[in-house]
C-alpha cells in the first residue's frame, strides 16, 4: 500500500523502496563477510 497518491509519487516511493531494499542487502553482505565473493566459480576461457 502506498502512502502517496498520483503516478509520479507512487513511482518515487517505489524507487525509494527498491533502493532501501538493495542497501539492506548490501549491509547484510558486509556484516556477514561475503562482500567480494562470487556466487559461482568463475570460468576461465
């Protein structure tokens, strides 16, 4: 549920929610020490 009305305000709020979610994910990775690690082994050509 959005706090604001109007297309522009809803878009701005959605963008802020997405940024906050990504910052939270990055924070959790930094706290657990997983920053700089790849999810899968990198393949060499």
